[in-house]
C-alpha cells in the first residue's frame, strides 16, 4: 500500500498510510468480551465512506459530527445518523484533522481542516435562505432519492459550505488543528516539527468583498520530532486558577514523535513560550486530551497523554498556592516579568507530574483517547482494534505529592473492552458525543455515546450504559 509520508524508523506506520478504498464490503460485527455489555453497538452512520477515515469531531452545541476522509469532510447528523453535508475541493491531499470553531454567529458555522497538502483550511457554512437562522442548522439536509442519486445531493449540499481562507506556512503535512476555548486562536502542527498559532483578527472588506483575516502570532519549534497533535485547554472551572500570575488563560498542549508533550502559554511580552515538558512515554506520543469536567475544588484541569508505548498517562499541575507563596503574597507575577530575556526566566517553568497510569489494556499503539465531560470516564482505541472504557475510582487519593517513581494504576479501573471493534481494521479515533437520535428517548441531548472511526471507512456509534 502506498503511503502519504514515510514514518520515522520505529514509528507506527498504520495511522499514517494513505487513504485507500476499504477492502471490506460489509460491516464487520464487533466482539464484546464483557458479559455485562456496558458498551454495545448502535446502527452505523450512513452512508459508509468506503475510504480510510481519520477522525470524527462532534460540534460543541449542534447535533452535527464532522468526519475527515480522503480529500473530504463528511458532516453527519447526530439526529438521524445520516449524511448532512460534504466539504470537498479545498485540499489536494488527504484531510487529516478537523475542528469546529466555538461561538459562531447565528446561522453560521466555521470548520478548520488540516491536510497532508501542508495547508489548513477555514470553511464557512452560512444559511443564505430567506428567513433562515441558527435553528436551520439543526434541520436535516437529506440526500435526494431521485434519478440523479447521491451526486445531485452532494452538489446541492456543497453550495452551503465555502472555503473562505487557506492558511499556509507549514513545510510538511498538517497533522492536527484545534481552536482555543474562546475561538480567538487556532493551533496547527506538522511533520515539520513546528506548532503554529493563528489569531482571528476579524473580517475585512464589506459586502461581496468581505473576507476573514487570520494572522500568525507564533511559530513554536522546540520539538525534536514530528508534532502529532495539539489541544487547547477547555474553558472549565479551574482553568483560570492562578490566572493573576499569568498573562493568558489560554493553555496549549502539543504531542510529538520525540516522546514528549509540551505545555505552552503566552507571557507578558506577548510571546508564546514552553512552560513545561512532560517526559515519561517511551515512544511516540500520539495525542493529548484535556479534562473537561470540573475537578474538586476547581483545581486546574488534568491532561491525558497516549502513546505508541501502549500506555495512557494522567498529568497534574502542581498547586498554584505554591506559586503564590513564592511571590511572597504580594500579587506580583512570578512566572512572567516583562523586560527579562526569556532565557533567564527560570520561574517561568510549571511543574507537571504524572499522577496515574491507566490499567494496561492495549497491546499496540494507542491512537486516540477521549475524556467524558459528563461522567469523567475515559475511552481509548488504537491499532489493535480494541475499544476500552475506564473509570476513576478516587481522584482525591492521587495527588502531585506522591513520591513513587512509577505512578500507580490503582485509582483507575477497566469497565469494559471490545475486541475487533472494526473487524480486522485499525481504529484511528474515538470520541464522546451527545445522543440526539430517537433511541435516546427522553434523554436526547443529555445521554452520551461513543463514536469510533476506522480504516474500514465506517463511523460507528456505541451505546454506553451508565
């Protein structure tokens, strides 16, 4: 099979191979190894894509799910589990990742895409129908069943999506894109070992000449290998913990082939700097996931990292009270002091500690992990085709003051596993999202399900018993 790019020696090649037509013509039934059946399959999204699919991203508020595959993005309806619309024609190579921008004006959506063609794209869906509004986005866009078939339906749907801006600058494939909680910043990362931060500076021009404008505010090049993923800390209670000691509430994490994760913040001089390097994984770190559920005492959110070493680690920031004591209670900022060269700002560093390693389930690379904002449960999947569900037993018993060299897995337990979730195919992504389909009943919009995306081109939802 041809490849989009050659992976470094020793790196897993399965998740970076080129898009190809799936060899299976029928959906393989997954195997549940747990007789309690906490995880059970739901009817798959239709139509099946018949191409390797990389990632599925739920919209933060609307019943929409964006799945990237080949040079396209298919947006599915979470209400009917069918195709809503399609984005095509914007990239010349495979689309690898996508992210929804939060806080869009009524009747308008924006989706960012990252591609192997070295660019990121910004797409806008705007309801141009007379009298249309934000509620129009929730209505189903059904594919016509007339003589024209799917082609006519796709052409009609694509009229609503427009590629409004192409972000250029990376020298190699763009592996991941993510919007900050405010939507002001977009982070992109690439095989060129860099992370770029772009800022939304508003709309220029007017009328038909109106255009979105984004500018580069930082190029971060401290990783020693391909940067696999970027993730902004979500806006949850605790994110502003100790904010008086920091210029910006925005916090970015990046994962790399160099086996590390880096934490980035903006300092008082407006420069984005690395405040911590998380070391502990023994192979490529495939990604990061922030905790989006409030912690006890509104402490700063934790971070989960997952790797080709088949482990999942939980990282915790040391208590901000220690920082305030270091400042002598004066309210001065110990982290950022304007006018001091960045090489001399020793107090800029934050201390993050690995406080837990989840119980070992996977035998090969873990490609994706998702942390539920509703229940705090964690789901994982990867190249071994296994889907695993974990639950934390007691967060309070794990603190950053532990002195053991290797963090314990005693505070997490495995609730369920599914073998061969997509048959013989690798599973590239897993995510929690709210259910809006009729099967959710009175809990529509409240109940959660899992969605997995795999090499077989199937986007599969899973019911999770609470």
